[in-house]
């Protein structure tokens, strides 16, 4: 269980980081689509929240 949660947390962190970079890259481009960048930032917040929940579950699993 701990290994599975650890893998999910790492995947969540990488997905959050990738979404963050994709959104920032879109924002720095002058010709970028602002709607796409906004959607990517929304996804970043969602992925970050899911990753934090998984991390919390991992901490509780390691505690017991």
C-alpha cells in the first residue's frame, strides 16, 4: 500500500509540474491562447490538490 501511494504521489507531482510548465510557457508567449493557459492553470490546481490528498494518505499509512 505504501509503495502504491508513493508511486501515485510521484506521478501526481510530475503531472503537476508538467502542467505548471505548460501553463507558464503559454503565458510567456505573446501569441499564446489565454483560454488554454487558464485551463492548464485550473488543471494544475486540481492535480496539486489530488497530490496533497495522496501525500496525506501516504503519511497516515506510514504512521500505522
